[in-house]
C-alpha cells in the first residue's frame, strides 16, 4: 500500500509540474506577443518621424 501511495504522490507531483510548465509557456507566449506589438509600434513610430522631417 505504501508503494501505491508513493506512486500516487509522484503522479500528482508530475501533474503539478506539467501544469506549472503550461502556465509558464502561456506567460512566455503572451510576453512574446507583447514584445512583437511593441516592436511594430516602434517601427511605425520611426517611419512617422522620417516622414515629418
């Protein structure tokens, strides 16, 4: 019974790790998307500056 309990604990730990990894990946994707938007805004801003000169 102890061995079974250890296996259940290991499985629960693995599930928690997978969930944390998925959450981290979601934050990374969101950050990458935000960085891409910021870089596009900066690019457009530079184009506007050149037009005004």
